[in-house]
């Protein structure tokens, strides 16, 4: 069943459709009539309510890193949606900054397969499809998560901020003003509605008195005199000279440089990026400048290392330290293995002992190129990232490709509390990602792994980890029917595999399985449920472990 075309165009300003008895009636016209009505209604409601305005409910209670949100109603995309309550868990280690509570609205297509009522009772043929909105609260922005099967799209809106220092949850968008609120506003009454706010004093909040207003206009202090120009010892007003420095026009403006933030520019970065950089690479052995910047930040106890747009060519590793954030400019920032290549660890690694106990490392918004096939065959055992022994890490919005020989693109070994999300790992000789050597409490979520030589996701020696909502397709390209899209090896215990999608298609070299679980030593009590393994491999679900908990909901088979 198909829709012939979409004809609604708000720029044409059509207000209604007029049907004629002697003219054909098309499905596109019926759909356009609905769209005109929805558009006109939203134009009116958008004047009254902001996107994400809380109409009622959604009260919050906080217990440490856990926020419980009551049910309520929210205005979104022209509709007043009822939102079910939820309990959201945030990072318990985070004690500063803020998080957000997000509304996730999935627009799902419902047909006669999902709702048997949607058929012609006389012929049994399917009738019109319905659009259903599935609304939920989330602890992160899911805008870039893969859409589930049958979804037309999604809308995400931030509803609350969660201050991790104070534990206070605050709505972001104001809702409708009630009649009681309007009356209190007109009378300048306080929240209790008992009395008008008094004039403010040094110990009590209130309205500004006329005398205070005159003092403010004249820039007078408490003693009745005007504030002087500030000095390094005395508070006061900002002088014109200091304002010039603050704007960065004079050299004195930097006064020691940006605290805990350094910028490294690529050889082919723009002139503006190079002018703002602390280090500029020459395109040869660029790890030299990168490691110099990391050393400077490490001396401060950590900080932010910003990489500009352009290509950074590495002949050896960038060594990682604790409390380090490395941030690029997305696909515009490429870290490339040099030819010839002389190292076998990760391009970014914790395995060179600059920090014996690495923790709290974040890497995001970068692309990695392993230089296959420019390198000679079997010459490159490097990974894009080698996380070893880290406590607390985040890999986010990364793209890793073309790592050859044993080149598992993302290698996480002996780590705890590491999150890998919204990454792509593809066209590598090894695995897309490997969790190994006693990893614990790690999360791999919302990533895409495809066309890798060995497994898409490989687990070996790990426990209490979550592998959720990943897309794995056409992995195992090294040999037909030998490697899985997702592989659960020996010594894997109490792990959770949910919501993953595994596929293979249009290839003569087939993955052995969508998910393969071996009957290895200490591979026990793993939960595998709600995975879509249709055409996931020669055997969609290959479970050789009698202690694996396989709940209902996995889809298997072929098409």
C-alpha cells in the first residue's frame, strides 16, 4: 500500500479543497485536506504556546542522580500530548553543570498488521493507515538515534534543566498563565497570595524603593558615593582600557591564556583557525604538537583540547591523560594514519603510561582514517582509539574506518563506566568495536557498525555491560559464515543486549549470525531480548549458552 504523492505546500496558502462530482478524488487530496487543517490549527496554537510548554503536571522529585517525573501534558508540534511519568537515571559521578530532561515523540505508522480493525469489513482489504504518536521522557537527546521500524520521524524537545550542583530541576519553557497567576501578577502579590511584596532591604527581598532607584541611576554605592574604577585590589567599574583588553584588542587581554583550553590547528585549517590556535601542525608527525598540548593540559590537571577542521597525520600515538576532553569539528576533523605507519596501539591511547590511572576522558566529534589500502598488507595493527584501564569515559559522534590487519577500530579493555554512543565504525579489517579484559559497567548504545572484517560488536571478558539500540549490518566480511554481527564470547556475565538490529544483504560473504553467544567459561546469565535479527546472519540467533536469559521479543528468520 503506497501514498501516491504529497501535495501540501504551506507557501501556496491554500485554505480548503473543493471536490467535484465529475472529477477524480485522489488520496493525495484527502491527505492535503488534513494537512491544511493541522497547519492552520498549529499556526493559531503556536501564538499561545511555545514548543515544549508544560500545560500541567510533570512535577519532579530528585533523589541524588535519579529524577522522578509525574505524568502531565505538553504542547508539541500543534498538539497537546499526554506524557506518561518516568524515572530517569543520570550519571551519578557528575556533580557540576547541568543535564536536561527530554521529551521524545515518535511518529509511528499503524496499518492493518498492527491494528486488525483497519480493514474493509466487506472485503477484508486494508484501509487507510493511521499515524500514532508514542511519547516518552528521556535522560538525553534522542534526536539522532536510529528510528525503529515503522517510524516516520521523531521530535525531541528539552523540558527541564537538572542543575547537578544544587539538584534543582527547572522547566525550560513557560506554560500557560492561569487566572490566579494573572490576578497575583496584577496585584504584585507573592507566591502565597497573602500580601504585596515589601520594599527590599539588605536582609529581605522586595520591590526597589525610589531612593534605591536614584542610587542605581547615579551608580552610587552603599555609602552614598560613586564606585571607583576597579583595580587589582579594589572592586569597582570597568575602565575603558580594561574593556579594550577584555575585547581582545590588546595583548594584555589574554593574561595567561585560556584556562584549561588549548586549540591545535591542522596544516590545512583556515587562516582564521590558525590565528586562534595555540599550536599549528605541519602535516608530518602531527602527534608531536598534539602531545605537547596534552602535556600542557595535564600539568593543569586536565582540560579541553580542541582540534580545528582539517587533516592531522599521525605516525605515532596521541597519549591520553585523566580529565581530558578532545573535541573536533565532526567529519571536518580527520585523524589519519601516516604512510609508512610505525605504531600498533591506538591513534589515541592510554597505553603509553603518561597516566598510570587514567579516568574521566571524553573524545567526540572526530573522524579517523586507518589509511587502508595505502599501507602494505598486514602492516597496520593500530586502532582508532585504544581505551585501556579507564574509569569513566565517553566516546561520542566518532567515525572510524579503514583500519587493517588486526585493526579493531574502537578497542575498550579493562575499563569501567565507559559510554560509546552515536558512533560509526565501518570498513575495518578487524572488529567495529571490542569490549575486552574485564570491562564492567560499560554502555554501547545508538551506534552503527558495518562492513567490518570480523565482528561488528565483540564482547570477551566483560560483565554488567549494556549493548543497546545499535545497528549492525554486513559484518564478518573476512570469511563467509565465520563471524557475527554481534559476538558474545567467553567470560561474559550479566550483560544486557536489547533493541539491536542486525542485517546482512547484497553480499556473498555472509555473517555467521546476527547475535552469536558461545558456551564459554563463565558466560552466564546474560539477558538478550527485543532484538531485530531478521536476516541477521546465516543463523539469525546462535545461542550456545544454556544460562543465557532470552526473553520474548527477539525477531528472527529470513526474508
